[in-house]
């Protein structure tokens, strides 16, 4: 059968099913195939917080969305062109996101009366007109997979589990994806059980062959590679990029990296990734709790290492006292907060940007720290390097605010030339620095950075007092003097405020925009896509994005005052907008949502169009 081949410039696919249906693995493999082909990619994994929610129920639906194109893209896509629904729950949970005309591939074997009743369907939507506006492709994924593996020495349960590979094979055929890397992956994953390798490969090929031979899929699609800068790329998640950024910081500083961490969603992958890099001087410790983790990291910094601790919002709350201690000790410490929906336990697997106030102010006393936020998965690498640079140079804690959307999303990453990365080498104190040549003054500061000397314990002649009680200027002796305390508080604040950070850049192609959209962190993609859409329609709008949140860029006030209106979209109730209003006296317009999901470009474009009408 000759199949028509149609060229597309972009596609959004969402795989959805039960937590045990392997949707994350399926999406990850499709993404890897797509990266190998050279498309630009952006992904959005979305999974339940429960370890194993009841099978076939709405709370148990897990999905993976991948957007790929032959041009530069900024988001995982607003609405899927294709939904692969492994059961009725997956269909019902995702149907509202589909545009009319979208393709729906449904696993008909799971549309039983019992499964339909679990999600409130009185009758099967496959048998009535409720899906009339979509292109529905009923496929008996489970039974066809079991049939394809009838000659293989695997149990029926293992055969049924391979249905995700059947679906992957079908979608790989539909979109002309290379699949050699998936076959190699299966060989590695099931190396200890050759029968499972053979079964999963057979299921994948059965799905591919089904697409090739069935009359239901008469069109095959191609998306050409995107034009990208020359170099070597790899597909990478935010957590993986952040981990490699910390490894690179260790290499470029010549210091061992010590990670003290307690497992917490969605930051645990950083612990897993860093534990693989012992040969590069990385030491990881899984502590008994969050407080022990940050204490160990601070102790490592005291001993001359780059101390790092990773967590999410609840863990930052527990670590706050030790972060304050690091402020008093004036030692480098990188705190990674992969934000999730709160408060308390909240929604551990959903995204939010609601820890900004805690990062800026969430410690007792005047305890300023530097705060940085990456804008995309690959940017996590560079943000981690920048956090380490500031921590090491200025002897300060730095909070790196990632979030669930950035951490688990993925995109192509251009591998950097290691020699082009910043030189982070530090000079430890090696001799007394007092005027008499015999006294060590642990709080005698560098006049440029206001950083104090970093003396590794055990260095002869550099014995000094350490602890959380207020220190006297220069000598570091315990001091209750009011004037000294005022001086030390102001000096610690000045050390942060005077850190030189790059000016904020404004994207205003024609220079005639009257509205500026200011974002931070993971809102970069949706804001950028929305602004791009408005400009294509002839509506001028400017975009600026903050990586450094403390200190803020020196030119930010000037930039803000250059526009009639400033709009600040955030996945919180207006935390950055409040800071902008208070600091720059600019009447920033907040646009806020806390749904546990990232903004869509379409909703921001609609909102901004209304703002533009009223300028």
C-alpha cells in the first residue's frame, strides 16, 4: 500500500495513560528519536503525585507532551495535534485540551464497561457522537501487542506491558522517526532478561508495521530538521543540565563538589545524576533529613569544597536557619530549590513559582543572599555555573530557583567548549593578613568584592573563631557592640547589592513598543511565544527576562520606566510584581495563575492583546 507523505513544520503529541502504562518512557524515547533527527524540541512531562494511583482513574493519569518543529520553538505547545489515549481516563482527562480536528489514537481494549464507569462515562464515547469533531483512530493496542508476542517466551502480563512499545512504533512510523536508538535502549534496559528485549523490540516493530499496512492511517508525516548553530547537541532535561553545570563548576574551580541532599520531588534527579560523577570530584551524601543535608553542605564549604544542597519549597523552609548561618559565616553555598506547587506538601509533581519571596526574604534577621533563576532546561547548566561563580567569588549563599516545568522538561543543548566556560578558581588564605604579619583577620575584606578570606581549617597560623554569633569587623571576635552590628549588617547587604550582574536585555525589534512584558524563570518560553505571535500580527510588544533576582540588574529601573505599561506574568500571586512596585515605584500589572501548569502562549497572547488595546 502506497502511503501519502505530507510535510509539516511542527507537531505536538501527547501520550497519556495510567502511571503503569509507561507513558513517560514512551515520550522520552520518542523525544530521543526526534532529537536524533535534528528537530527543535520542547517537552512537558505531567504525572500524578501518588506513587500508584488506582488504575483507570482520573487521578492516576500520567502524560508526556512533546512539541517538535523545523524551526526554533519556545514551549511544549499549547494544544496537542495528536493524543494517544491508553484508556478512558486518559481520554477524559485530556480531551478538553484538544483542538477540533485533532487525531485521537485510542486503545479500544481498555474501553470496558468497568473502566468507563470509573471515570463517569455512562456509555463509550467511541460509540456515540461526542468525538465527532476529532479524527478518532480506534486501535486494539493491548490485544494486538499480545498477539504479536504469542511466540515469545514472556508472560501475558509482560506482553500487555509492552503495549507502550507498540504505540511508540506506530507513532514513530507516522512521523518518520529513526528508531535505532530505541532498539539499543531496549537492549540496555533489559540486558539481564533477553526475552524482554526480544518482546519489546517485537512489539515496537509490530506497531511500525501496523502503521505501514493499515488503511486507517493513509498519511505519513515528515518534519524536517531545524536550522541550528553548528556543533554537537544532546537532548537534556533541566535537572540533568543543572547537575552538569555543578560538575563543570567543580572542574573550572578546581574544587571538589559536595552535595548534601535529602530526596524530594522534583529535585531528586539531581542527586541521582551527580552520584554518577565521582571520577570528576563529586561527592554526594543522602542525608537523614533536610537540615542534616544543608548542614553537611555548609560544613563542606567550611572545609574548602563547593558545598551544594538540593531541595524543593518544603525543604528550603527547613534549611532556612542553616542558610542564615551561612550568611553569618560568609561562606559559599549553593542552594537549589526546584519549586513545586504548595503550600506544605501541596502538589509535589506540579509546577509553580511561589518560592520567590522565601528566597529573597525567608530568613530571620537581615540575611540577604543572591538569587538566580534559569529560563529553560538547557539554561540550567549556565545558571548553575553562575550560581557557583557568585557563591565562590563573593563568599555567599546563592539560591538557584528552578521549577518542576524546567526541571523535567527537555530540549536540545549545544555542548559548550569547556575552555570557554568561566574560570572559577579561588585563592584560599595561606598566611596571616594582619599588619603585624602574625595575626589572621578572618573578616578583613577584599575591597572589590567585600568577600572575607576563605581559610581552610588546619592551615597553620590561620586559627579563628567561627559560629553564628555576631562577629567583630576584621577580627571575627564575638561582638555585641551596637555600632559594629549595624556596620556588619550593612556590609553583608552591600556585598550582595554590589555584585555586578549583566544588564537586562530587551527584545523590542522595532523599538516602538509601549508595553513591556517582564518575566523570570520558566515563564520565558510562553512569554516569548506570545510576544512572537503578537508581533507577527503587527502588534508591537517588548520582552525582558530576569535571571538575576538578587541583586537585580543595574539598568532595570531605566528599562521599566521606558514603557507605558509593564506586565509581569507569574505562576504565583504576584511576587515579582510586588518587588518591582516597591523598589522601582512602577505600577506593574500582574497576570497570575497557580494551577500547577505552565502558562500557554495563547492565554498570554490574549491577555496582552487586551493590554495593548488600552495603552
